[in-house]
């Protein structure tokens, strides 16, 4: 058996549920997440920030 974490149910053969390896994973970008999120944040942040700031000033303790 190769290194990993196995699960055994009853008398059945162990089933590998997690494999150990010496190689580092490599991923590729699937979506253009950051450009889209930065654009959305650029549009929404000022309005939400100033609304929250006004609420903070209105409810501050004196």
C-alpha cells in the first residue's frame, strides 16, 4: 500500500481517503477572480464605507 490515510469499514479492504506525496501541488487559474472583485469593490466600497462611517459617528459614545 502506498502512504496515506485509509478507512476500513467492516471486513472490506481498506479504502484510501488521503494520499501522501512528495510533490508540491500546482494549480492554474480558472477564473479571473481578482480583477472582477477589485472592480466590484471599487464601485461599492466608497458608498458602503461612508454609510458605515456616518453610522459610527451617529452612534458614538460621548
